C-alpha cells in the first residue's frame, strides 16, 4: 500500500523480545500544530518510562522491553527517533510466559461505531500465574486496562493525544489519514486471544 499521510500525528512502536522473537505494540499520538524532534523525543522517553512501570511490572520475566521507536506520519520522509531501555527491563512476574501468540485484547474506544473508529492493544507476555484455563484473572485484566489509562494521561500531560488512525474508507486507501481521539479502554471478556503474527518465525 502507498504511504498515506496523517496530519500532526506520530506512530509509536513499543518493542519487546520473548524467546528470541520480537513482540510489538503500536500506538498513534497526535499533537496539534507544528512539532519537531524535541517534542517527538519527549514523547518516546515518556512512553518508555511509563511502559517500564506498567505493564512490565506485571508481565512475565520471560519478556524483555527493548525500546520505543517513533516516526512522524505527516509525510513519507518525516522525522524519527528511538528511546532505548537501559538498563535492561524484564517483566516483574517470575512465572513463565504463555506461548508467544497468546495475548489479552484491550479495545481503544472513541464513542463511535465501526472498525475504523476503534483500536486494539494485544498484551503478550502474560504470566501463567495470571491464568485460569483460557481466562485471565480479573485483577490482571483490570491492571492492563489501567496501563493504557495511565499511558494516555502521561502523553496528554506533555501535549499529545492518543488517537485511532483510519487509513481506509470503504476498503480503499484514503488520500489523507483521519484521526479519532481515544476516549477510553475496555475488554469484551477475559478470554485469551491469539495474535497469529506473533507465532514463532512469523515476525511481528
């Protein structure tokens, strides 16, 4: 697909490693007006610091948090930066992690209907001690929702807004991407999901 610009918006990738495979969560943040490398670097630094606290404290020690990567989406040739995690940060739960493709899904809500108006975060690295059968414990599910609530608060305090980005309309690429502000987070149930791209050997 050809590049679709998204005004005032940055794409942020949170990169982990588990059993030699990368595990990536992607978010979009918008900042009104013009911004440059200073603002983007502040964003990735804050995301790194917050993510190191939660969810990493609750995830399995089998998972390592590596870095946060960001790039502007305003043009195909936009600024980019990275915040490396140093010293190394591993999950705080001593229980082994579930298989790489197993994840818990939290939906980003916007108050609007339709797939283009919501996002998702698939949390991998869930520890076995937080699972009963195919279901994640209530406390852990709520903790992961709170992770996103707190992340949104942190970025809001430095002038960024968590948004959902729509790059398609009626299955056709847009000329310009559309952003929809995220208003909350929820999960449909506590049943674990499968993120097939995280199967071993399939990359991100």
